[in-house]
C-alpha cells in the first residue's frame, strides 16, 4: 500500500469530489473511507480487494 500527500488547504468542494471520484474509479471490490477532522476532509483511503478464481477446468482441493 502507498500513501500520497496532497495539500487540502483551500480546496473547494469540487476538488474534494474529484478526489473521491478518483478513489472510486475502477474499484470493483473494496471500500473508500473518508476521514473528517474539525469539519474538514483530511484523508481519503482506498482499500481494494482482488478476487482470484481458479482457472476454468481445474479441480478444487
């Protein structure tokens, strides 16, 4: 997992919504968590799960 520092000082609502949209983009399985402190969004965290399936025709143990 990696973290990216981004400045939120002076961000408007459109910028925050764009960041949330980016976190949701392409997410198939997982969660997006938005942390608010003193009425301001301070962190957007994306947790993604990858579902692995056995190749077709293989037997399960």
